[in-house]
């Protein structure tokens, strides 16, 4: 971990803070050319030296992306630092340092764009984030269908989009390990009660989300679109899940697929629907997932698990495998 005093000393020079502030102000990963257009610094060597040092200090994240036969470099803020108490103290000390903005929600991608929205340049990339903590432990059944999703998504990329296997990059991490992956496309599994990344998403977007968990660590789903609360204490809520395709709050040029239930049955339902949709796209069949039925520009759905004696087993706090699902909004 970089020493905090080392960061403070480096940012004591105005032009360095200016570069960092400009990167924070963008809602997407930004190139050096875009930074030069928006900064009084016009010497490329000076800018690249600052960018290299900000990367070394872990204040920003540097990523190489292949476009055709060339490689381009983009920079984005390191959310682990810019959302920390230490960074908040720097904001007090350096008044000209950009404060991360309150996040508004703008659906750049919808389910009509999935899974193409996971492709950048010649690469298909996805990090799968499993929960490991919060108010209760994640259940291993929350990961049901993940191997099949990874396999089918890879097959779709290779078969339908002609992406070389080596450029299909699907990996998995636990939520507490997800820091380096936050600026990528994510498949986040489980509510904020079991997955800290879900909790952070709920907190960052807050009331902007039209369907969300009532609080960052809640297991109750609330829809502003229909003014319905799907409580884990109710029969429907116990089997319900949230399936969403939203901009990544740490890099809005990327997306987050959220599959999260009040309990594991709802999470299973969302993951099963996701797998079925990828299969449908791959074999050019009728899509399974669409945007909200009443609000066709909003890619958030409430889904309910189905299965024989499923509700009884859930009330008994068992972890049954679901058989099917239905979209309830």
C-alpha cells in the first residue's frame, strides 16, 4: 500500500492535482489526448510523467485496450482511494481537488445491447463478483449457473462475434478482492446483505435507481415504478430477485449486471434468466430478458423463482434448487 504522506507530498503541486481532478470529473475512462484538450498543460511529456506517477501512487487506474491493430491507453480514478476517508481529508486540505460527484443514473446500455456491451475493441471482458460478507454469509447455491454462464458467453463471443479465445477474459473474485476489477464490466451476485459491491452500488446510486434494495444492506426490494415493496417476509418477496443492467458507477463506460435476490431463490432466478438469454442470443432465438414491461427504456426487472414446494422449503430456511422463473415487473 502506498504511504499516505507520499501521496500528500506529490499532490502538493497544483498541476498534479489538476490532472487528477480532471480524471475524476469524467464519467468514463479518459485518454491522454482528451485530458490535453481539457487542461492548460500542453506538453505531452509532462502529462505522461504525471499520469505515470498517479498510477504508481494508485490514485488512478491505467488500462490498455486493443482497437483493431492498435492499442490505446485510458485512465480512470481508483475508487478505493477517492472514496476513502484519507481522500476526504485531502479534499479539505487541497480545496481545488475535484470532489467525486453525486452519481446520476443514465442508462447508456439496455438489455437490447446485451451482451454486445461487454465487448470493447477486440476484447470481451467480465469479472464475476461473489459475496463473502455483510449481515449474512452468501450461500454456495448463489453461484449456481455461473460456470454455464461463463461457458455460454465465451461460446457466443467466439462463435457469433469471432473474438479469439485469448481475448475473452472472464474471471471471478470475492467482493473484498474486487477493488482492481471495479473499473471493468461486472456480474455482481447477491444482495447487499451478502455482497459488499451490491451494497456500494445501492449507496452510490441511491434514489436514482428506480428498482433497488430499500437500504444498501437490505434484502427487501422496492420498485418506484410500481410503488411495490417485495418484502422477504411476504411469499412473493421471499422468492423475488432484482435483475439489472446498469452503468458501472466507477467507470460509466462499463456495465454492471446485477443478479440479486431477497433470498437465494431470487438470485438463482436472475442467474437462470441471464443464462437463458445468452443461449437465446447465441442461437438467434427469442430473447428472454427485455427492459421493464411498463417502462421500456429501463433495463431493470423484478423476477420470481418457481418450483415444486419452493415456498415451503424457503420458509423452512432450506436452500432448494429452483425449477423456473417468471418476471413480475
